[in-house]
C-alpha cells in the first residue's frame, strides 16, 4: 500500500475523496487531511469508521 501513497502524493488537505471499502485507506486519507466519504457493503465496518471519527473529534 505504501507505493500507492507515494504515487498519489501526500497532499490531501481539502480534497473530498470517496473511499470504496472502509478500512486502512479510510484512516490514512483522514490522517492526510482529506474529507472522506466511506462506502462499504459491511454496515458494521461503516459504524466502526464513524465511531473512530467521533472519538478523534471528541463527539
């Protein structure tokens, strides 16, 4: 996965990204400053991402 990030570059601040398959890539995009819309057929996985976001924001 490291190769993909180097190809894309690391400047994601302010970008809106649709991430299919919520998981590691979702977390990485968020760390890099992107606004992420996560799409996944696994509802529990989407809930995990939402919990993670809320815990980071203190909600």
